[in-house]
C-alpha cells in the first residue's frame, strides 16, 4: 500500500519534471528563433520588395538594383554580410518592428505617418508619383482622375495619393508591374506609381504613357526599427561617404545612365 503510494508520487514528480523540461525547451526554441536573424552579429538583413526597377528587381533569381548596392556598401563598412529578404511592400514596416529584418531598403518614401513607426536614414533619392494612362486616354491631369478607376501598388505612397482623389476607385496590386498590366488590359483608367519605375516598366507597354506633371514630391530613405539609431548612423555615414567619394554618382550612372539626376 505504502509502496504503491510512493510509486505514484514518484511518477507524478517525473511527469511534472518532464513537462517543465518540455515547456522550457519550447520557450528556448521560440526565443532562439525570434532573434536568430537580427542577433547574428555577422549578418545585416535587408528587407525589400523586388518589383521596383531600377531600385530592386530580380535578375536570374537574384535580387539586384540600386538599393541592393547601397545596402551592400553599408554592410561592408560594418564588416557584415548582407542578407536579402524579399517580401510584400506593406509587410516591410511590420518586419522591422518584429526584428525579422534590420533595415528596409525599398525605394521607401519618408512620410510623417511612417515616421511614427520607423526611423529613417538621410534621404538618398528624390522621387515623385506619376500618373500613367493609355496613350489614347483623355486624362491629362489629376483633376481628370476624379471618379476614375486607378491601379496602384498596395501600401505605397501612390496608393495614398490615389485614395485622396475625389470619388476615385483605387484597385491595389502586389506590385507596380501588375498595376500597369491591368491598365494595358483596359481594366482600369489610370495607374499611379513612382517616377523611376514608371519609366522603366512603361517602356514595356507601348500603349501606355506617363503624364509629365508629378503628383507629389518624395524622398527615399532607408527605414530602421524605431530607436535603432546606431544602425541609422552607420547607414548615414556610408551614404555621405559614397556621395563624397563618387560611388554614389557611379551608382546613379549605372542605374539611370546619368549622374546628375535626383541627388537630393
Ligand atoms: N516610394 C513608394 C513608397 O514609399 C513606393 C515604394 C515601392 N517600393 C518597392 N520596392 N516596391 O510607398
């Protein structure tokens, strides 16, 4: 009788110990996973959305572009290896927040709304939003966009600009080229996307044109998690050095064919 009781007690103890061991192992695993990227001191993780030529795009499965080279220079100056996470544009700021990425380098425009949730580097490129329409369209300015169907990339400043147009029906796509495809197929009246990608992608759609007057003026900067001033300072230093020693102008030359264009 006594022995049976003792045995039962021992079994309970063993069970509790095993249970506690399992819980702590699970916790350890979760904590490890959560910090596995950003806490690897040798790696700098850049998040982007590679549908934005010439800033970031895929070339033979590889993510390349102006932003990639900028990020590579920052990583090199810090003695780190650059890792790229290609994701949806509207997922970038949440990914910064959760620590999945260290910086978002994605032709991201500085806005006061985004500044509430992220820290921005010094601006590295001056951009604007442009209206794209079919060549035979009667639309010639933003006023004529009222009550029209407009294609945009989800979560971009183009999306915000289009949403402000009176009565406009905004159709959101995962990438700028999808928005242009929809426009070329005659399913929307116009598209609103950034000037440089517009120029690159519209050249592949002979039926489309870009309206000259810009819809906005914006600055691209690198976004970091709020409070990560150390990394922002590293990035600012690299950007400043690149401008001073000609590497920045060489990048403009490589991706835009002109060194003069758009240095803020
Ligand atoms: N400049 C715009 C913005 O900040 C669009 C950026 C889109 N970038 C991209 N990699 N797809 O909202």
